[in-house]
């Protein structure tokens, strides 16, 4: 990141200017100083140096940690937005986010490494939001440690907004409401989550009916918390599991969709360097659009 010292910053120490502009954590300040990642007029100076109007400050945030290297591989996803700080993508259903024992390559992380390489960039894979393998939709990836820290802090303080769309079994009544049920680990599965009134963690989901379909409901959901499988567990707990969800609903695959009908449609965040609220919205995935068409009640 590069900027020019303005009139109001003139005469202030470098560390004051950096703190006012970027709100770096102590850990980040220490790292920038130890690795000499900040220069003024192309020279390394003390953080107590007082700058004057017109000085050019450059902060290097790129990293070359080979231990965290992920092989670049061309993977199918769509870029929704990108700048020097963040990357927003539309993740298709069926794509694993990060390499695991069962999926060591061909993941979104591999695809983003390839995308960065094509642009002549390198950055560690730092997802701010995550989606299940079979959930489609919008995801936010931070391109450097500072952006990740700023956005993660928003997540903890619940300052951001995420909106999902699901198509679930049955007609939900009332048409809007809040599911406030704690979620915990299942005693019989390392994957499955359950409603656990005694030991579960707080989980709050707000829902609103968008369309009534044939024995189904298209519903909009927003989260106050971000528990694993939260929407899937909550909808199943009120008797309306998501269509295609073989973990929390019917064990057989649905005839018109091969995965759970859940899509991350919209997100609103406070940009880590522009200091403005931004909102992005993407269309519902094609397989969910086809499902809704199949379930539409004809007059």
C-alpha cells in the first residue's frame, strides 16, 4: 500500500500516521518493523520519525512463506470483486475450500493461488468466510494479514451482514422469525452438529419467506452467529430441512438437485482500507433456480 502524507498528517510521527490510517495491531506493527516493510521516500526510517506533507510512505504486505505454499491449479470459480486488500468469489457447489486429507488438490485455495499467479501476485490463502463443499455462493478472502485481522474483528463483533437463500421442505410458519437454539457437536459423528441446550454454543438465525413452492419454501436467512452447519441444523430442527441435504434431511438424493439447496447470496462488510461499507449480491446458483422452477405452483 502506498500513500502521500497530507497536510493534517504533516509533523506527526510515522507510527501515529500508520495507526490512524490502518489501525494495525501491535503484532502487525512489530512484524512490519522487524521485517522492515515500511519505507518513507524509498528509505527505511525510525517509526518515531516525523514526516512532512508530500512524503511517500510504502507499506509492503506481500508474503513469501513457503511452508504455507499451495500449488496453483486452474479451478472453476467466478471473481465478484477484487482490489489490493480483498478478493470476493462466487464458489460453485461441489468445490472444497481448502486442501484436506480427502481433498489434497483441486480446491478453491488451489484455484486462488493460480488466479494470483496469473496476475503476478502471491499471497497466503486467508478465507474470512467459509462455505461447506456443497454450499454455493459468495466468499471473502483477505489478501494480506492486516485485511484478515480487520475483517475477522468485524466477524467477532458481528458488524458484518451475510444473507443466504435456501429451499427447504414444507411451508414454514410463521413466514418470518428467529431460530435461537444452541449448536454443539454430535456424540456419534465428527461431521454432524446437533441442537445442544446444555453444552452447545449460541446460534441465532433470522429467516423470512421469499416464495411458497410446491411442498417447499424459498427462504432468506441472515446470521448473527457463524456456527458450523448453522442454517442446515436450524432449519432441520424446526421440521423444514433443506432440500437435498442428506445429512440433516432425507438420506436419499433429491431428484432435481444433487446437493443441499443453500446459497450464500449477499455480504456487507466494512472495507479494511477504504473505511466504507460495501455490499455485494450475486444471483442464486443455476441448479437452485432450476429446482425453484420445478417446484413452482402453476395456476
